[in-house]
């Protein structure tokens, strides 16, 4: 995989060899806290952008540009979120209170960049001398962010397998099954636990999606939970998902390099890993990831 970005008119290329799980699966763990590497590269890019903008402002004699750069950033984030919500409005319409909950990871980056640039030019009309510092800061942040994202993509994937593995697990209703047996249709593997609050929050959304998408196989792999506890939990929540497997030793999570729960993996009908999400999904972000693997599945 080759990632190219244009910074200051010069192309920068980062090459990633082999399959990747998605940048958000590459993370740094500090005890129970797990942060994707993209979080660090994003924060570093923003810090660099602020520093460059401030320095250019001092050289040109402009007023403090820091607050204005912050406003441009907020405008970009707001634009990215609104664009994503509009794209998946049918999902958010069912639960509009979830729109401000950005923990679902629902963003439209291109729209955010367009809004940020538009706001920066509009701001320059009202406050003289801001164009150079803002453009310089935005360019520095964009280049650093793009290069950082490319580096993260180029890192070796944490997974040991990019396909549904032949791992046999007990089924909650009895017997056992191998994950490889689910090939033939698109597959969504959700690693969750009864003791994980984000897992509990997203589970009803996944169960409803299982009922709404019979062309996709949803597999719920309970991590380090006993059968009795899983049954009691599902009964108390009035949930009856199919394909609930028990992974008492965390074998599946280790196989795919998952460092946090919930983790959801999306496979095409040939069993190849196409996308991953570390963290809770909303109906909208789930629909976003189901689209590519469900094409042609009906």
C-alpha cells in the first residue's frame, strides 16, 4: 500500500507493505487506557500547526493568531461531524440524542477540511493580517497529520491474521464452531464482555443489525466471561443474539492484536479482513462499515 500526500507542492510518499487492519487498531496501551497512534500523530500535528502559525504571526507583526487557529479547528471538526450525520441521517434519526456523542468515531474528514479552509478565508476578511499565519499553520498541521497518518499505516499491523482463522470456540447454546466456518457470507466479529461498559452500550445496536441484515453473519465473541454470566446478562437485557461464542482465554483478541474492548472486525464473503473498529459503534458508524462488505452479498 502506498500513501502519498502533497506538502508545500512537494509529494511525500509512505509505503506500507502487506495488509493492514486499519490505523485505529494500532494503539498504545497504558494500563487500561488504550489510545490509537493516530491520536498522538493528530495531537502532534495540531501542536505544530499552532506553533508555526504563532511564529509567522510574530514575524509579520500580526496580532495573536492562536484563538483564531483554534476557531478554525473547531469549525473543521463541527463541519466533519455535521457532514457525517447528514450522510447517515437515517440512522441518527432513530436516536438524535446520539448526535453529539463523538465517541462513535463518525467524521467526514474531507468535509471538515473544506469547512475549515472556508472559515479561515472568511475570517481573514474581518481581521486583517491573518491570512499568512492561518494558512501557514493549517498547511503545517495538514502536512504533519498526513505524514503521521502515512507512518501509522506503514507500521506492521497488530494482527497475526488478516482472514477468519480456524479457531474453534464453544457456542453459548451448546457445541462448538470454528470462526472459519462462517465464511461464504460477509462476517462481523464483535469482541465484547459483560463487564465492559462500551460493549454493553453498543450491543443492542449490533443485535438489531443482525436482525436487519440476514445477508451478513454477526458473531459475538464473549471475552473472559463464563457461560452463566453471559446468559444472565443477555436475559436481563432482553437480548437474544445468534452466534454467541465463548472465548474464556481471549484467544481471538490475541490472534487479531486487539488491545481494547469492544473491538469489531469486518470480513468480506471470502473471509478477508476489510475494516476494524476499536471502540463502541453507533448505528451510523456501523452502517458506514457494513456498506463495503455487504456489496453484492444480497
